[in-house]
C-alpha cells in the first residue's frame, strides 16, 4: 500500500507542470554579464587555402559550427572563461587548443594534412574522438537531447558481423536491451527493454534519418524493414523521454542514421562480399560522392541463405537512394527512397520437448513470408539565421506483408498437406509530414533553446485473412472458391489519423545547469471498417452456418503528455541528468480483428498509459574511461499481456487483454575502459574493456486477472550483461564479446516450462550465454573481416512466438562462421 501511495504522490508532483515552470523562472539570476564572440578562419597549412565544412567545437559548451566556403566561422554570445576549441575535417589532422575569452576573440587555425595512410587503429581512435564530441551536444539539428537518457552506436567503428546484422553485437553498448535472435541475416530487428515485448521492435518509435519506417505508427507499429548495418553510420537510442518529440511509445526512439556522401570525392565505391555458414551469401555495393553543391549516396544489398533448420531459406533485395542539394549555406533539400523485398521460408516453432530433443527439427514445410517495402522522404532544412533553424520532412510508405502456412495452436501437430493453408495479407499505405522550428534566444542573462513542432499522419491500411491454397509453394493467392467454409475469414480496412503538437525548451539556469520541460498534444482517430465470417460446422464437418458479420468501429481520443529533464555538469567530465515523461500506447483494431488460433483476444482491449523516470550520471575521464550509470522506473497502467486461464476443469486457453498495472525498475550501467592508454604510449595499439550491465526488477502491482498480482512482468531477465574486449594493432582489429541473460517469463501468469505441452507458446525462457569473436584486417583499399558467432556452440532460444514465424519456440542459431571481403575506391 505504501508503494502505491508513493506512486500517487510522485504523479501529483510531476503533473503540476505550472509549478515546474514557475520554479524554472525563479532560478534565473538577474545579474548581467558580458558576452563575446569567438570567430576565425580555417586554412590548410600546406596550401593556405580555406577549409570548407570543417567542424568547430567548443568542448565545454557542447556547441558546434561548420566553416563557410571562405573558411570562416563564428560563435556568438560566449561568456568570459577558458575554452577548448577542437577542429575536425576529413583530410586533416584534428586541431585542439585552449583559449581564454576576455573579449571578442579571433583565431587563425591552420590544419595539417593527414599525409600518409593511417592505420585502422589510428582511424578508429580519430572517429571515436569526434564521436565523443558529438555525443556532448544538447541540440542536434532541430532536435533536443538535453537531460535525456540517450545512447549512440557508431556502427563504422564496430568489429562485428555487419553482413548478418547480428543485433547483440551491434547493440552491445546499449544498456538493458532484450533481443530476439533471428537467423535471417538481420532482415528484421526485434528488440525491447525494461519489460517491453521485443517483437518487431513495436514498442519503439523506429525511424530512418528522422522519419517513420514502421508499418503504421498507430495501427500496426511493427518494423518489417530494417536498414542493413553495412549502410548505417550511427544508431541513436533515446529512452522513454523521447515520447514528447517523436511519439508516445514506452520504449522511446530508435533512429538509423544512414551513411552520408563523401564530401571530398566525386565518386566513392564500396563493395562488400560475404560468405557464411548455412550457404549465406550477401553482396553490398554502394556509390557516393559530391559534385558541386549536390551530394548522393546509393546502395544495393542482396542476401540469400538456407538457415540452420530445414525449411528456412530466404532471399532479400534491398536498395536505397539519397540525393541532397545545397542551395546555399542555409538551405538544403534532400530526397530519399528505400526499397526492400524479401521472401522467407519459415520452419515454424517447437514445443519445449521438441527443442530439447532436436532444436533443428521442423515439421512445417508450407509456411512462407513475403515483405515488400517502399519508403519515400523529402526533407527541407533551412536556417533563418545563426539562431533559428527549420526542418520539414514529408514521408510516405507503400508496402505489403503476406504470410501463408499452417499455424495451429498444437505446435507438435503434423501439417495436413491436403488442407488449405491460412493466408493473411496486409497492405500499408500511409503518409505524414513533420515540421520543426528550433530557435536560440537570450533571457535574463541566459542562453536558451526553444523547439516547437507538429506532425500530421494519415494511413489507410487493410488486412485480409482467409484460405490459401493447399500447395507447398510460396503462393499468396486466396482460394475462396475451393474453401468457402474455411473457419477464419475477415476483410477489414483501418483508416487512421493522427495530429500531434509538441514543444520543448532548454532553460540554461547556469552555465552548468539546465532544465528542459516539454509537452505533447495528441489527437488519434482509429477506425475499423469491414466484416468477418461466422461459420459453424456440424459433427461431420458440414457447414450449418456461413454468414458475414459487419464490424465497424470508430475510436477518437485526445490527450496531453508532459515531461521535464534536468542536466547538471559540475565538471567537464561529469553530467548528472534526470528526466520524467508520460507515455501512451494505443490499442489497435488490427490486433483485435486478426483471428489467431493460438490466442483468445479480449474484444474490449483498451489503451495503455504510464510514465518513465530516469536518473543517472555520464561522461568521460580523459581518454581513459567513458561511462553512463543510472536508475530507472517505468510505470505501466492497463498493460496488455497474455495469461493462461481456465475454460473448464480440463481445458485452458491463452488470453490476451489488459492484464493490470505494472512497475519495472532497475540499475543500468555502461563502462568503457581504454586500457591501452594506461599501458602504452604507442598510438598504433588498442585495448578497450567494456561492461554493459542491467539489473532489473518488476511486479504486477494490481490486476483483475487470477494469479497475476505480485508476479514478475514478462520479457524481463533479472540480469542482462554484455562485456568484452576491443583490441587491435596497426591494421588488425578484433573483438571478443560475452552475453548473458537471466531467465524470463513470457506471460503474466509466470508459467514455467511445460515439457508435456503441445504448444510451446508460453513458459519460461531459460537463462543463456553466448560468446562472439570477430577480426578485421585492412590493407590499402581492401579489408578482410571474419568471425565466429556463438563460439561455444550453445543451444538456446530467445523467443516463444504466438503467431508467425511460429507459433512456439524459435531456436537460435548454433555456431556459425562468416568472412567478408571489402573493396573501397
């Protein structure tokens, strides 16, 4: 009872947003203080020519500007003090100097040419230094990250299996993620965290270069498209506080920032060819460059493989085009197009006993899955002044997802090869526009940042379910005439409409203290238009009823989400941060209307709501240690989940609905220790040790369902640990990574493993550990990469599927090998 009262008190305090804003203004000091400019010119030390597009950083202020066409730059409104100025440009050495500002200051900075080809170790160290500077920024373009729990993965610096997009390696330095393993070479990403279902990353707002890429942000927020890791420069992960700027999801934001055109070449060609276990073949080829004021980057990626189980082969075709034109230093227009088509044979799931007997077993020969994804984006960026920036992003999706196969609840049941397969076809057509204005202003001797934006999103999706053919091929045509009395038939359209307005403001109370309140207004309208068939059969299997039942629904709601973040930097190497934000997840008619033989869905299922609270410390101690440690609390009201409930004395069923209110809490930490910096002054060596740990607790604090209150929340291992070594010498780089996850439940009833069950859909996922090893060696224009995933050849699984690609247990891959050869010209 005390625990519940504590939550109510916390909510009462944090919801009083007017009080928060009032406190902010009371903290301002009225004392006036002079402010100055830092300006200068950047030239080449060798030719004395101006250096264009050099990035100039003020380390202490986390500010960055880019040099103009004549090499000049300027920072305004700089207070007196000592500052470290860092300058970076691709073809030059990094320049660092400390200056004292007592008046307007002018600098002349000459950059040394890199000269001879740098070793891989030196290149990686150079990228990490620039990366560390960028992570310090509170503002990025027209987005605010001040006071938020955020993490960034620099993909180009990873020594990992990029061709297969092995998620546990890509996200090794992101704390607390729960990852479903796939054997489809990274075609789909399945990650969650803090008790959120990892299935197709549906609890995150998933974006590519800032625009949505999921099927339907509101009606079907699942990500069937994931950019290939070989084309990604950075992956940004912002936790629950992202709900104010990007959407309402509990997980927050995942944004894939694609590789950008090379600014110093007209043509740059990269080709990567990979061979791996189970006949894996991938081919990645990209072209990019800069011609005058126009830049371009494009790639084509082909993947094929057989998988480690029978009936699990796949083929994938993925393309991407980026073109931007810089009309001036202030205005840029960007067009992007992404295409993905893949076809996968699905071996189905297993029961617990089948998994223990033979994890490679498959008794599904006729299950197929096909995705076709077309994404479009046009973005305008304009700077009205050196203080005000504007962006407008128009985006659209034209896609479909088709699945056909035998997916009865009894996973152990053999497929009747003469019976019709179930076919589900989903079509996704949506478009949206997001506009943002970010301005920097001065008030009461403080420099502040205000962001305001709006988003309009409209979709008209459809979903049809019914009989497919009784063949074994990838035939996605309906067979209504042959099987008119097939038991599960429906045809629906889902028009959705969303309008959002959002605002955040960074109030810099002092040079080292900021408070960032924010708010988001949401209007959501979801509709369901269509019908399903009610079919009754007699004991002989003959139809006695076959009627179409209309089912049209309309659900509109509007609400406001509030949040606030705090950042305090007592020293340059330490930032203390905290944030609170409300979250919301709308239930989808799409979930309700698809008839799943593995689950009974509550027809009155409703929206979920809650909040996220983070408190932590992060920073860097010189070049030796980088860290981010903190605690979190996630409150989840009206949580949707699965329970096992009794139908009769001899029968039970899996029931999906609003299970109850839950809380998740824990400690998360990431430490990266540069051991080589301590041991040696030789710049050609590298030895880093990293530790990524999450210790998480959870509880259902109230529930109307039987045997749920007091239980643990699903998808939460008590211990989630990733640790390893990143090492290298000159052009040889390597990584050794160990992953351990404790056991976790998959339903709110906390059902244990049942070796007599014929479904395998619910039950505990046992603890597992994995060891991965990767190497790379570079020579001039070539790079050779190789490695072993699951080096110890452990048998484990990370997922129990309730539908496709199961249902049942989906075994993870045993030991696999890969080799990649890269050419770069």
